[in-house]
C-alpha cells in the first residue's frame, strides 16, 4: 500500500493525536489526519497492517513504517530533525525559535558568528500558529505565521545557522568566559554568549477536568489544524489580546459562530485597533464580555462549558466541543530559577531594571554597566516576550532579536580585550 505523506490515525478524544498533528503542522511537515473508524483509508490501513494490538494514535511514515502512540522525539527522528548539536562550542547559542530567536539567528549567522538555535518544541513561537499577521512592516497583505517561520529558517540556514529540536535546556552555568548549557538530549555545549528567546506559554485554565480534556476539545493556542473540523460548528475563544482576535478571525472562516470570551468590558483594551474593527465587521463573531469559564464537562471529549458573567454572576451552560484558550502569558524560565534575576511573574530582568535593583552592587561586579538586553549573567541576553517590560508584540520581539546580536558582538569584543 503506497503512502505519499505522513498519516496519523486516531480518535478525536486522544490528546496525543492532536499533539502530533499540531507538532507536524508547526514544523512545516505535510501530513494527513484520519479518524478511526470513520475514514475508509484509516480502516484499510488498520486491516492491512493488522493493527489490533497497536495503541492510538498510529503514525505512518513515507517509508511505510509506523509507530504506535509515539512520543514527539520519535516523530522528530523520522522527519529528519537534528536533536544533537554538531559542535561542542559556539560563538552564540539562541534558546527559542520564535520571532525574536529567529531574527537573532539570521543576524548572528549573517555576521559570521558560529550560531546554534535550540528549540524545545517547534519553530515560530506563538506567532508561528497565527493564521494572518497584518501589522508587520513590509507585508501590506499580511503574512501567515507559517510563511514567516519557513522563510526565517531558510534565511538563517543560508547563513550557516544550526537548529536542534525538540531539545530543552535543563541548566545553565557561567564558567569563566564560557557559558555552559546542559541539554535534554544528554549533551553539554559551551558558548561565548547566549540569547534567551524562549517566549511565554498560555496561562492554564484552572477549573476541574480542564487538564484531562486538553487536546480533546480544549486547546491552547489557535490550533490551526482544527480549523476545517469546526465547519458549521460553534467555537469558543478565550482571550482579549491579538492572538485571540486572530484566532477568532481564522475560525470564523469555518464555524457558524465564534464566541470571544473576555473578562474586560470589551476587546478594545489589549487588541490592536485594526483587528477590533475586522472582528466587529464579521457577522458570525460575538463578544461575551465580562465573562469567564468556571467549569467544563465531558467524559472522553469536551461536551459543554459553563460561563459566568462576572458582573451579574449569571451562569450559562453552552454545549461545545471546541474551546481555544489564549489567555495571559507565563514565561518559560523554570530552568533559570536561582541563576537569573526575575520579576514577581518570572520574567527576566535586564539592563536598567538590573541597575535599579536593590542588590545591584552585590551581583554585578563588572566595571561596565549591563547592556540594554543583558541579564545578571554577563554575556547572556534576554529578548522578546520572556523579558520584563516588553510590548508583547511581534515587531518588538524582532527588534530585540536584532539588537541582541549587536550587543553580543560588543560583549565578545570585551572578552578579546582582556
């Protein structure tokens, strides 16, 4: 039986099936998703390969091999992603391949720095899952997150930048002029400089059963892989920033009705004006203001949600099997506890924030002041959404990424002049 692309066979209530198709989509890999036993091809493959003892999801690869309920690192191996660095030492290591990290990679590589990007999941960051970005300079017709990610990686690789994924940084230490990183793949590497561009993750929905139903009707992010599956359905999107508005616009192309749930009085406070206007002109998008989700129901799959009006305290139950959460942002800084100075919410302190800190004289021992994007560890820059005080906009992250490489050059010069 001929297989031309990766095929995923699963049930809609199996979270790992969603995770794998979202992972492939975010890594720009073509695939086909089939639900068993509804899809005829799924039944044919199931019977042909005698898969009665194989746990779902089942993933077929182009060489006709398959894996039962695989982990993401197994998928990465099959699609040719590199999970171990080629070298022991680099001029520049970049943690994270969102807009800030990809920009830093392009500038670092183009400036001749031996550069590697370490990505814990998939490139593009939150912007990579965006259906259309309309306020990015030089793109008057807009650009999808996928297009931005694909072209940025291609540009960085043209300049010799190395990418490893999915790999996490489990620890960071400073040893003289070298920064040592301990990677989840079991390898240690050193570098003269480090740019932390790990971004943020969406805040979790803290209600009973939400964790159990994640990937089975409850999704974090826009989950563009779920667009067509929502044709003719009612969809709920939680969040009041641009990412939520862009997700609502995307799902409005498929769904009969899209509800934006926001705790504020309106979506005007945190969303860009152009996006607010587009949403107001879309007849099948409705705003549920002053509202929050207080409970979710479902056995194997989400079946309904309870929404409370925070002003009137009225609670309404809505049947739904599609809930997309784009609320807040929690920085990926767990591996940095005890090493890097952070604010009360976990965002990294840099530059002037360090200078104004009460303990500045105790932790900063260099004669020069910290660079604009430098953390309390010299030679380590923080860029994009993970940094305290940023605008949390894609253009701001891109600017951070470009500026950080200039600062890395300045830092390396200080090392050579010792």
